[in-house]
């Protein structure tokens, strides 16, 4: 038996979030090699990249439903095994259509990750620790993005791009084996958790710490939760979060090259800075929210303060980042924006745990992830249109800021501590 098994599971989820980003960006980092070997053009690669989100967004929701039905341990393990397999099969791709199909399948397999992680935390942690746990495990994503470039670049140069994908696949399969050996949906279902830890978790989860605790006592159907204003606004706020994130992922490197004339090597090294800063923000955000909860005793207020303040700060910084002259100022402002953006990263999932019955956490998480993933399709397209029409990035940066600010203002207006038992999850 392991001491503090619940925190061991957080560590495993942190590692799989890192692996997730390694796998996700591996294709973009090896584009020059693949283009040459498979004779693909930029337009074809654009369709290949976009196809990921069609499979991914759909299975954000379907994966969440599966998590409620079959449990996070099984769904997460199978998802990691399948996406690792599809990532590895990229090594035998022979052309456009095989690459396109593999990318769709890859996105489908990655879809359940956030819903499964949130469901796992719901089973193992009390509300007063949930945001901290989600923040720590989610911090694996930006750290994975930071190390992906040097690591995958080295593997591709040393072994070739095909073998690099096989190595990445092996890492994921190894993680899956460890996960199935250690993980369980809850302390009650684990044979490896100590009796002391099981008793501690149950005692903490049974403590009524805030008025919002009664929100999750009554089980409702999924449709009930999806009609509640607090869920819809949280989903829209997550869309705004992802709008800036996918804007950064898709267009900020091109902005540095086109507007500030950095070469590819300098650009690659420069973009590591926001990832590192984002890692710190994600690790801190949940902890900050839980500390505010400890002081105020109000769950939703602690989530709301972090969301509103941090989204507004991220909005202001990204709006300014595209309207400064020096590359240092642009990178600094974008890094600050990503820092504040990632501070909110765990809060969306914490809100779900605050207001949704445990039996529906996976489905609601999947729905919110689906709405957020739509920005991966909409944001880059809108940005490309604006840059094409105006010839510069200023308006695209400004729009990203306006979108995030709108999300913050809706959170400020809608999400409130409930006043009556008859209005369980709405303002």
C-alpha cells in the first residue's frame, strides 16, 4: 500500500498531462521532415491540424458521459492507451489521408482527459482541496509544452521522425500500465489505499464546510445541469480561456516571426518563456482559490474572485501585447497574460465539483470541455481572417482581450452564492 495514494494519483495525472502535450505538439514540431517525406503541402497540413479538434471536441462530451458510466480509472487508462497507439501509428503514415484519419482518431482518444481527471479528483478529494489538486495536475500541460520542443526535436534529429513517434507511444503505454496498477475511482474501491487514508478522505469529504455543499446532495439528470446559468457561464468562460490559449498556440509564433522578424530558432526559444510562466500560474491558481475559500468559507465566491480578477488581467495584457513596439515588451505582456490565464485553469473544474452531484461530474465536465474546445476551431480562423484583411495582428490581439473580458464580466454578474435551497445552481 502507498502512503497518500491520492497525491500519488495527482502526480500520475500531472505526468499524463505532460505526455498529452508532448503527443499533441509532436506533429507540429516535425512538420518540415514529414512534409518532405510524404510530399504534403501547407494546405493539407492545415486540414490535418484542424481535423484533430473535430474528433477531440466531440469526445470531450462523449468521454465525460463514459466517465460517469464506467468510472475515471477505466476511461482515462483506455484513452491514454488509445491516443498513444494512434500517435505511434503516425510512424507508418504514408500520405495525406492516412495522416488525416490518424489525427481524427488521435483527437477522439484525447477527448476524455479533462472529464476523467476531474471525476477522479471528485472521488478522492474534499471540496476544500479539489482546486489545489486540479491546479497541480493541470500544470503538467504547460510544462509539457515547454519541454516538447527540445525533447521531440532531439529525438527527431537523432532517430528520425517516425521512430520519435514510436518512442512517444511507448511512454504513454508505460504510463497506462502504472495507472491501472495504482488507480481506483475512489478510496472505497482501492485495494492499495491505507485504512488511515481512506478514513481521512471520508472524514474530510463528509465535513460540511460551506453553504454550497448542499448543492451536490440531490442528484439531477444531466439536462438539468446543462440548463443552469452557472454551468453555461462557466462553459463560456472556459471558451474565453481557450480563445486566448489557442490564439497563443496558433498565432503568437507567427506574430513574432512576421511582426518582429525573429528567426525560427529564436522564436522557438522565446515561446518557452510563456509556457514556464503558465506552469507556475496553473500550479498556484487552485491553491489560491482554496486559500480564499478557507478564509471566507464560501466556495463559489473563492472561485469567482480568481476567475474575474485573473481573466480581466489576462484580457488586458493580451490586448496590449500586439500593440507594442519591442519584441521584449510583446513577450513580457503575453507571458503575463498566460500566467493570469492559467491561474484560472483549475477553477472551471472546481466549480463543477462545487455545484454538480458526483454522478454527473463527468458529463458536465465533458460538456464544458466541448464548449471550450470550439474556440480551437473558431479562434484561429477568425485571427487568420483579421490578419488577412488588415495586414497586421493588432486587431486580433485586441479581439482576444475583448473575448476574455466578456467572460470575466459574465462570471461577475451570474455566479453567486445560492440564497435558497430551491435554486441550487443558478444565480
